[in-house]
C-alpha cells in the first residue's frame, strides 16, 4: 500500500496542507469548506505511510465521531478501494489492510472524555473542530506523538476559527510569529467558496446568516476579534413592538433557573417570526414552583380569549441544566411538568440534553434579531423589560463569553436573554453551527 494509490483533487491551499512536512499543521476554514474531509484523508495517508505505528482521531463529542468522522472515513476508503475493518465496541477502531494483511489502525476518541486521550504512543493524531476542545486535549495528544516505529510523526487539526483569544490562535499564530516555529508548525486557510460541493444557494445562505463583522471567520476561515462590544449587537428599535396574546399561534414558555432573579419569557411563534409578549420576573427567593404557578394564572387569563374554550398546548423551552438541578428534591422540569398536569394544561417539552455553545447561541440570536438583509424575525413587547434591558446592555468578555458580572447592577442581567436564546436556537437555528441540538421532550424525565 503506497501513498500514490490515493487519488485526490484539492484546491491549492488544501493541497499545501495535505503535503505539509511540518510536524504540526492547522487547517483553518469556513463552514462547509471541507476541513473534516481533508483531515480524514490526511489521517489515512499517515496510516498508510506508518505501517504498524497507530494513530488517533479526536472529535469534541462522541456524537461527532459517529457523524461525520466515521461516515467520511468509510466513504473515502471505499472510493479508494482500501481494505478496512471497523470495530465499535468497546473502542472505535478502524483497521486498514493491504492484500488481506493487517497494515495499521486508527483509534477514535472524544475530547469530552479527557482521560481517554492518554495512553500508548502514536505516529499521528488529528483533532476535528479543534476550537471546540480544550487546550488540554491538544497537550495530551502532543505528549503521545513519539512512536519509535514511525517513518514520521504528525499532529494536525481542523477548525473554523472562534476569535483570537483561544489556544489555536496562540499555538499557530502568536507563537509562530517572526519565524519562531518555522519547519515545525504550519497553518493553512481554506474558503467555503472553494469547495465545489457547495452550491451557490449554500454560500448565499451563509452570507445572509452572519453579520459582516464575523462573516470572514465563518466563510473564509480568517482569525478576527469576536470578543468586543455588545453581545446582542443586532438588537434595536426595529425589534420592539406592542404585542398581544394571539389565540391562533402556539403558546410557549422558556426558562432560566437562576434564583436571584429568576426570569422566564413567554412568547409565540409562527410565520417565521418569534414574538416575546410577556415575562415572569421574581427578584429574590425565587423558586420554580412559584414561577410555574404564576405562569398558570396567566395561562388561564389568556384562555378566555379562545372562543371555543379549548386549552392551548404549551411548548416548553429553556436551560437544559434544569433537568438535573434539584428544587425540593425534584428537577425543575419535573416541577413544571407536574404543576401543568395538575392544572390540566397540555404541554410538550423541547429542551435538549445539553445547551448549545454560547457562540452558536449568540450567532443564532443576532441573526434572528436582524440578518444581513435587514430581515427581523424576533419582536419584543415593551412589557418584557428585562429582556429588552439584556439586549441593550449585555456585553462580551475578552475570551468571548458573556459577561455575567459581579457588580449588583450586572447580576440582574443575562438571565432573560439566556432564556430567550435557548428558545430561539431551538426554533430557528443557523444551519451552519457545528453541533445540532435535536429537540428532546422533557416528558422523559
């Protein structure tokens, strides 16, 4: 099995990455630019070159190993007619064969299980969506890159950049300035528009989805500063509108479970728009039981507007940590469920097993508040004072996280916008965020 058996067609920059001789290489690209596909090809090449010297592929989560990594690996191997065997229990291991004889293996590990990254030595490793993993994952992999039987050792990553305050920028840009790491580190940037598999409609959707200030990162793979200014920069007077309960639209509740204060937002959605028309606010000594009872009282007042006296189903969104947090011995969502059942209010839950990443949630909310075409999909009634205040005043910290603040004036912030953001992300997510968050009904808890 020789390297020349792999037939590939690559853009100029992608080919430079594929042929790089440096020990460590980074492939930085926009959404849909083909990063993961190239990482798979690089791993197969390394496995072919280093007979009997195993390698490892790392993804941020176990789910991302199965989709897209394994699917891409199998597709490439089948196309190149390379013999392989895939074992998924207990570890996920891909073994390559040549003329029926064992050749090499690639083990797959998840970065959300850090201890799994430690172990035997490697000839190569690759990390997909590296901006989504901690630097410790990179450090652990580097420490294993020393297999004595390897022709060469290689560590490589692929990612879409998330600003200039993470370990990737530090490792592959700042520490490489002035030629300090020439011959050891290399970095390559690929553009979403250079992937022939992307249609013009896909590229247009990307351009429309993201603000001009961050589009260079998500389209061209450029490192830009994403950590300054307002968190909800797209919010303005165009989002504020007097709204009323509409008996013809779905009634929804989204929750944040902070206790001082506790803020829940009440909204409806339809016709590609979300309308926040009321909120529940408890400043001190808040409890989930009190908040859901307040909602029930509002609910029955709104039901008077329904001419057929039919009770409308409530769709519930919110912070996924409420599934585990205990209040009087029960999770927050159990309390919500039982209170609604006691009051005879039909409901369905749309709370995922884990919250979306902050950056993905912010991008989604800003795109819904106003996209590049000036379309507005989110409206807020003046009654939602805490949500409006959040949208105006919440800012980002240097590392790109939301500034929760220690001052009393800032501790009141972020809770309303967090609650609203969980719902907006579930209902109208930007299609190009890296982790999909399927709706999970809370009736299972």
